[in-house]
C-alpha cells in the first residue's frame, strides 16, 4: 500500500500535536513546583477554612 500525501500529512499533524502536548505537560510540571504568591494565598485560605472547621467541630463535640 502506497502512502498518500494526505496520510503523511495526518501522521505529521498527529506527531506535531503529540510533541506540543508533551512539551506543555513537561513545562507545566516544572512550573508547578514553584510556590508563587497565588499558591501561597490559596494555601492561607485553605488553612483558614480548616481552622474554622476545627473550631466548629470542637464547639459541637
């Protein structure tokens, strides 16, 4: 079976899309390790809600 131009273009497009997704995924994993101001603020909010939940639980125990 002879490969047509369309088949080769589809294979190239798929390989390119896969390469882009892998590059973005790797970049996301690398940048996900750093705690920025938004991450710190989110953790502070989570801690505040956890403390409030603990206080409510202690009140009703």
